[in-house]
């Protein structure tokens, strides 16, 4: 991934100055001593029966800085929180943050991760949604969050105890990056807006990790951002990615229920032909919007 090449160079340059000196959250410019490298995910296998994910390493991690899913649901699977380890359409193998400790001899104990949220381009919706600092006023109490985690990032001269592939690297899966409370508030503000006003809601999440070294000094990492694009296209007259149907479309795509032996396969209703078994599309602003019901 090209990560360790850069990390090795930093360790070589900083080893002389980062052995045991005093530290604070202010003397870690650009994350040189304690670095948040970025967001990654592990390889995954998703089927109708199970979801299997690999823990990422420095040689297998896949870049994971953005994702897209439905504001209410994706193909009928509800949007509860993100990432959702049980949700096939909610990046179940993602949301891993790679942390790198460039101190030569001191480990860093991770205490918590500060999360801050904003809506990219929120000013465009101010006529419908009161906004301040690129975030809905009604959700201002949820604009900042804290994720408490317990993990250790060993020093550059230490041993690899996390299985990451490097002694001074640890991967942490941040669960959740977006809470159910925040999803509910965003839906209360934006779900009622027509699909022709916006097709996606870009939620930008900025994370800063705080930890303590063996000497008791506090280190604050550089900030890294993740963008979650929440689709809101139900009712625009076409079937988009993540939808089974669209209530405003001219063609009804809810035709999966077949007439077999005089009864519809899904609903069990009497039928003569497949046209008797067509379902209907749930309208927008419903938790199951743009999915078929029979």
C-alpha cells in the first residue's frame, strides 16, 4: 500500500528526537509522532446467510474513505447505524482506522476518538433546513461525539502484538461512526425534502484520536475524514441504485411475484396470470421507501 515505506522514513528521521521527550497534544505537528494514517477495510465475503470479514493489515488493507447507502434503507435493509457489521449494504467490513506510533521506545494507549460531523454543501438547503456551521440546528447536540476505545500502539522499536504487520501500527474499527440517534435526526430534517432538491446527503466525519504514552504524556493525532453519502432519490421517477422500485416511475418494477397453480407465489392471493400478482412501491418518506410490497 505504500504505507510502510513512508512510515519507515518517518521513524528514521524522528528516532533521535522522539525517544523520551515531554509531549502534549500540541507538539505533534501533522501527526509526526502519533499518526492517523487513514480509513481502511478488510476483505469481505457477503452472502444471504452470513458476512465474513478479515481484519486489515498493512499488506491487505483496502482504502475506505467513503461509502454510499440509503438515508432510510438500501434494497429494503434498514439504515440503523454505520458501519453495520450485520448489514450487507452498510459497509460491514469497513470503518477501520490505521494508527501509527513513531515514538522509538514508548507505547501509546488509546483513550478515545473525537468525532465531528458536517453536511457538505448544507447551505444549499438552508431555505428548508435551518443550518449553522454546515449542520442542522435541530441536530446540533449530535454534531460532536466521542468513541471510547481500548487499544495500544507499540513503539517503533517494539514488537507486533496486534497482528497488523508492523510493530508500531494498530487498526481500530470505529463502531459506530454514525449512531442511530444521528441518523434519526438527519432523517427528521432532510427526508421530507423532494428528491429533485437533492439526490444525496454528504455526511463528512472527522476523527481525531487521543492517547497517552508510557511517560503519561497526551498525544492527539492528526484529523482524518470519512464521507458517507446518504442517497435520497426515492420519488424521482426512476429506479436508482439501492432501490427496488420508484413510486413515481411510469413502469411498475414490482413484478417478482409469479402466478403458480392459481396462486401468487409471495402473497398467496388467487391469480390467473402474473399481472394479478404485481405489487406496489412504498412511497418516499417511509422507512421502507422504494421497496416492493405484495
